[in-house]
C-alpha cells in the first residue's frame, strides 16, 4: 500500500534502529582510534631503520638505553639500528632513503632547511654538545687555545659531523679560518683513542667515553669542554641543542603514530637517565662501550650526565644560538633565512612528556 511504501522509504533514508546503532558504534570506534594514546594504536610502519653516527658515544646514550631497556619493543616497534660511525654519513643515508630516521646533531636540520630539504627534529636528546676539544699533552706548552690550532691536525669522529663543526667554530671565534687546520676523521671509539696515542693527530674534538679515557691516561689537556652548561655558554654564548631524533617531515606526516612511538621510547630513556646511577648505565651498555675500563666509563657517564635533555624540547633561544654559530662558521649560511620553527616539531615530545 501507499502507507507501507512510505514506511519503507522512510527507513531506507534513516536506516533501522539496529543499523543506526551500528553506524553510531562504528563512528565511536573511529573517533576512539583518532584520540587514543599512541601506545594503544598500531604503528603505520612498525619495522623501520634508524641511522646513527657512533652509537657507543655517550652523546647517543638515550638511544642505547631505549634499545637495551626494550623501550622500542614496548611501543610495538622493531627498530634496526645502522651505525655509520659519523653524523654526516647518517644524514646522507636519510637523504638517500636508506634509513627512515636518524639520531644525529640538531644542526643538520638547519643545514637541510637552508637547502630546501624539509628535515626536522622531533625530540631533543642532548641540551649541550658534550664535545671536548683537547690538545695532545706533549704540545700543551705551545697550544693554549683554539687560536693556536693553525696547521695542526684535528681529529674528529668524521668530517662534517658535530665534532668537526665545533672545532671549526672554535677556530673561527678565535680569529682563524675554518680551513686553517686539516680535519681528520678518527672514528668514534678505540680508533679515536689510538689516533692521539700514536700521534696521528695533534688536537682532538670528541665525546665521552673517548675524552675521559684520554684524560685519565694523561694523553691530552682539555681546552674547551661543552659537557656542562658553563662550558657550553663559554663557547657558544648559550645552550645548544645537540643530539636529536630527526626525520623527513613527510615521514612524520605519513606515519604520525610511528613517530610518536619513537619519541615515547626516547622520552622514557631521558626520564630513566635523570635518576639512573652511572653504575646502572655501565651495567646496561655492551661490554665494548667500556673501552676496557669500567671505572673510567662510569666516570665518563658522570661527566656527561648534565648534558642530557630534561624536557625533550629544544628552546627557541638554544636553536637561535646554534643557528648563529653556523652563520658565523659557514659562508653558505651567512645570509640564509631559515625559519627555525620548521627545524623542530615539538608536539610529539610534548605528548610523550604528558603521557597522553
């Protein structure tokens, strides 16, 4: 009848009460998926590759903590770590597409933005560079500051890495040119120690535990020390973001849950490091990280503890301090105009810190 046809048409338009409940339930589930904490969601890319330049360095300790404590696995991630032995090589791997993300120096994000490549940090791991510049002890009577580095061989983890740039910045600030001394890559571990002991280099710009090992053995005299806030301010005039997790911005946009899970794991590492004893760290890391001297490694951890980020977020002043130093050092950046807000996405770290 006409009445029945009207009734059927009405329900075709509105659906039965049961269908409406199904639609409402589906909509509710979709909303819950969007608002649920990242740990409760599935990562878009649960298996991924991370590049690093010298994992055994204390500069990258939060990464080792996340790996060894199982924080990545807690987040449902299978992270393959590729160690390239130098930060510049890690960056090349990211640009080339052979790794998904990198734990490396914050300065690389500024350099890439200046070149039109949208690479951004998502969590700060180190708030001070933690780099020490030291001279071989047998040259200490002649080399008193960076102003005396002209013609000397400077050992760094790898050319183009933060250790190299810090040494070059110290020279430029002292009135020399960045090219006044040859920069020589000596690696990140035992090879760096050997480079000084065998007099392959005259000056070394490096990180713990290498620095503490050479100090303890009486092989070097430190001239600049950015492991502390005071030492960092003495060189740069302010705090400087150091190690970060950085990635291509389109990776973060396409894989927001995966990115959040990576940041969650590293934030948990930073929180663990705030209260961990140096002995706890020494017990956690692989044996080869100790350079054959556990007591010395423990001392190195103590020397570096102040350098780790407390919030996971780089401050605008610290980012500007880094940019200003790069402008002074690199002619390609002198007249650049990088929007520093595009070098760091702070939303992931804020969410990880809040536990939401």
